[in-house]
């Protein structure tokens, strides 16, 4: 019983600290009338308030090719992340956030911007004292607009990340 209490105190102490992550993976990029396979990259920086709840700012870039032309869209999103299960070796979480979406590929020579939302569910497996390997399934949606042109960009993906607490 005492080792279990010590372990839970150590996990709680570890998870009330800085939060940083880097991830990437494959996506299905969906724009009106077309979709393609592509890639995603994500960087996150924030704070873990306690073992179950983290807040962080995420910058994500998604890209792919449509008919030979590359298309990239980014998001800057403020997230809340909640751990459904917290164990020393593995954790399960859900996250959701809102922010802004950006792309220079909606209208040539112009930056399209608009409301963005994102959500994900994943696990974190401890690989070192403060480092976790985090596979995640996610969804991103941006309503982009520039010079009278509107475009919805949706992304469904699977990424593998490294997360530091």
C-alpha cells in the first residue's frame, strides 16, 4: 500500500509542471470537392495544472498535394487536455481547443484566416522519467476566408508525439 501511495504522489508531482510536446504523422486533408493524404506537424507549450488537467498553446501545420499542387494549412489553438486515466506507466487523455486557422494556399498571394477548432484522443506511455510517447487520433477544422473566398479545411489524422512534463 505504501509503494502505491508514494507512486501516486510522484506522478502528481511530476504532472504539475511545464508541458511541452512535438509530434507528427499522417492525415487525410479534406477541402470542398477533394481530399488527399498528407502530413502533420505539431508543437505545443503550456502548463500541467495537476495530474488530470493541462492547458497549452499548440501550433500545427497540415499539408498535402491536390492535383500536383501543394496545399498547407496551419492552426494556432489554445487547448485544454483532460486525463481520463493517470497511471505511472500510461495515461489516456482527451483534448479540445479553439483558435485561428491560417493558409497562404486558399487565395494565391494572400493569407486566409478564420476560426479553428480541434480535438483529439490519445495515450501517453512513459519512456523516461519526464518523457512520454503519445500516439493520438485527432480532428482539426478551420473556416478560412480571404478576399471574398471562403474555404473549410478539415483534417483527420494519426500522430505520434513526444510529451515532456
